[in-house]
C-alpha cells in the first residue's frame, strides 16, 4: 500500500468514480481520448482505468513529443552533428530515442560531443562558452516548449551569438487532433484536453472540435481527481447532448493562454506547409519552422540537411499505438524485444509514451488508486 | 521536459532584468522571465517553470498543489534534478530542501 497515502482526497476520488458510473449510459460505449502524454502517464500510474466502468474507454493520444518524431529527423540531426567542432545539445528525454544507427547517447559513446541540457537557454550558454565550436540545439516539443526555444533565438540574435543554431522539430497539437478526427478508423466521443500546452495556447483553439465536430473538450489537470472530474464533465455534456470547451484546470490555465509566449512564437516561427509525424503521416501546417529573419540560427537553413526518411522496424507498431488504434500490448515486440531498458520505439523511452507507461505500471501491476478507494 | 515546476521568485537579476533567481524546494537557480513580460512577477510571486523559463504566475496554494502532484506522479526528483541542471549563472548557493521532501 505504498502509494496510497500519497493520494489526496481518496473519498472524492471514489465519489467521482461513482458519478462516472451514474452518468455513463449502459447502452453506450464511450471512447474518450486524452491528448497529452502527461495524462497517459498519470492514468497508468494511478490505475485510473480500474475506476471506470467497462463502457468508458480511454484512448491515448499523440501528445508525447518524443514519440511523434519520425526516426528520420533524429538521423538528420545526428548526421549534422557529425561535422567537426560540433556540439549536439538536447533534452534528456531525447537521449535514448533510437535513430537508425543508435540513440544520441550511443553516438556520444562513439565519440560525438553530445550534451544533455535542461533548458534551451543552457544550450545557448554552451555556445557562449565554446566560441570555437558550433552548438546545435535539437528542439522538440509542443506549444509548451516552443516559446522557450523562440525566446532563446531572440536572445541569440540580440547577442549576435552566431555559433549557435536550432534544429527545429516543434509541432502543434491542433492539426494532430484534426488528423485523428479525420482518420476513418477512429470514433471518439470527447477529449481530455492537454494541460500545459493550454497554458500557452489557451482554450479557444479547441472551439472547432466542439462547434464543427460536435465533440466536448475538457482541459484537465494531472492529478487523479482532476482527470476523473474532467471525465465527469465530459459525460455530463454528452448526457445533455452538448458539445463545448470547458476548463477544469483553471488554477493554471487561463482561457486566453499566454499572449507574450504566443507573440514571441509568432516573431520567430512560421508554419511548415507539412511535417511528418510518426504514425500519423504527413500533416499539413502541423509544425513550426524558423523564419528567414532568424535563418542564421536555423540549422536547416544554415546546413544541408540530408532529409532522411526511414520506416519503423517492421514488427514495431508504434504508429498504430500512437493513433490509439492498437493497445501497447497488441504490438508483438511489447515486453519482449521492446522494453524500457532496450527500447525499439520511442513510445517505450519517454515516461509519457503509452508503451512505457503501460509497461511500468500495468504490466508490473502496482498498487492502484482503485484499491485505495475501496480499502 | 514536459514538467511544470513550481518555484518562488527570490530576486530579479540587477544586470539582466529578464532573469530572476527562483527557489524550488530549496534549490535556487536563475530562470528567464521573458515569457511573462506582460505581467512581470516580483520577488515573492510564485511561477510555474518549464525548461528554464517561467511560464505562468500561480498562487502559493497552487504551487504547493503542483509540487504534490509532481510527488504523486513520481516526478518530484526529476523536477528537482531538472532545476539543479539549469546552468544560468548563480551567485546564490543552494540551501537544504525544507518544505517538501524529494
Ligand atoms: S512496444 Fe515498442 S515497438 Fe511496439 S509499439 Fe510500443 S514502442 Fe513501438
């Protein structure tokens, strides 16, 4: 019962579970997608599925930045970094993600200058401290991290630090949701909206999901109670035949988002005509590229990028899992060839990837909140 | 990387006013305030930090909640490791964590 005492308000959690059972129409099967990988992690960690009736199914969405990056982009970034006097800097999450010839960490073991940074500002600092080298920051993430990369580029330009560049892989969440809704094999009833992305973009960008697609969206926090409350709010809307955007995470997410962050993003980035996502294929206007006015600091404008495209290993079903069409355990490699210790796909690397979350919590079956609530 | 880490603004850097020292459970590091330039925080305010940048202002109670959430998610240690890893110049030494244990 190790984790049990850490949960806050187990009575409220039990109550929310009850409320969900009451609201869910037994003749209906609900498919609710949690967009954000942070939610996926929380759902597995707390065993929230055990609190839901069988006809309320949670589908894991594409909101794990490391997972959606196609392997070719990693290969591209690493091949650029093979130039002499080059430093490849990236967040720790990237370090174990496999490219065709190994992960950044394995390249490091073979002698490449690979550095973990916790902030793009620190990659810039590396450039400042190593004027004889070129530092390339391998940028990943949704709108949560994109403003920080943008502001770092503004600072690099102001300082005139020309031995610094960004290999930009920033993606935007809305087109990915649209792609999922457009895919014919997917039927969804509503969305648990991402928490931290929404601190930047606010709640308005989800409006079309409610208005045009007729599906409710509830932006949610990350605690067990937050997620369950969001499911209650979604089921209430569905019961009343409504579809609107609601904000459960008001303590952190302002309805309008962060305007200063959006401004700096607009200053530095523009939309790419299209970008490849693992599992979802090419999605138009789904990613950010660096504007020409910041071209000096854009690795893609500055160097020749090979533009490598590789398909995932044949038996690996990362794409299907990412789309929510298959469960992690339905991939033949799950738990055999592919484990967190020896990942084949990125979904097994990141703690936000559904394969890793499923492996760590479901596969090994820890104490769950369901036990706690009924204790 | 997707962690949102609560911290309290301790002091604004006198030379670089877009930088501030924050305190995250006793670990003190510099973060960039540029994404909050529309309503710059002042010492004593609480913020959520993403990858070395203050991203939103929050209340003290919500900051405490957020730290508990990280603890529940098993991510508190990773969050503190991340903050320790922030490399912007620090003149203020760490002191031992007090309020929340890792
Ligand atoms: S188990 Fe591994 S290979 Fe299979 S989908 Fe998950 S990450 Fe991909």
